[in-house]
């Protein structure tokens, strides 16, 4: 179940499943929601997506050898798009890779956590790398809509598991 499930219910959210994960389908009038998104902005709860973290001293070097993009030069706070492929070049998953201060976060399609984890663990031999499923600990919200020069986006979210509040401010 989505971490914000009750919030979506209060707004009239209707749910579906995507590869076994709960996702918001709509709030009763998909056409009106689409129109509003085209004219203003909308927030999408993408928390149904899969997420794992790589920890350990060798995490960046290890992942650089496993995916199709340059991970070794990412600085904390940076990210990139990459693909996880087999030794024969078959795509197993596309990934959004984010280098955080103490970990590397991988975001990918729902339902692929076991496949991605097993594929990475197969090549952890002498490297100091731990692979952890963190989907229950990270949410993912996406703000989308037409570009509006000079309009700022503000968000404030309370964490239901602690007293922490997350605040974000971006110029859109």
C-alpha cells in the first residue's frame, strides 16, 4: 500500500496495481485532471516504483561496472539515467541513479526489485557493497505541468513515522 494511501482516499483517489504495486489511477474525472495538468501543474505519487540502495565503500566503482552510464564521476546530489544489462547486452531494467552522500539510490519500474537485486548480487564478490530494498523508506513525488518562468514551487510534507518535516523550494 502507498505511504500516502489515506491522503489519496480523502481526495477521492481510485487505485490500480502496476506490476503488483498499488498506484493511484485517478480521482474520478481523468479528463478534467489531464486538462488541469496541461494548464497548471500536478503532483504525481510515484512511490509505487521500486527502489534499492547500494551501501559500502566500493558502491560507486561497483555500480559503474554494472550499468551503461558513467557512475564513477557522479558527485553527491547528482544523478543519471542508465540501463542494467546482461553480459550479452540484453536489457534487464532501466534505472534512475542518484548519488547521495552515503549511498547510491536506484529507482526503477515496480515489480523488478528481486531481478535487479539478484543481478547485482551475482557480481558482488570481494567488493564492499551491500544492496538494500528501501522502497518502504523512500517516497517519490513528481511535480509536472507546463513551464512557467518565475513561478516557484513549494512543498511541505510531514513524515508519518517521525516528527521530521521535509520542505522543498524550487523555481519551476
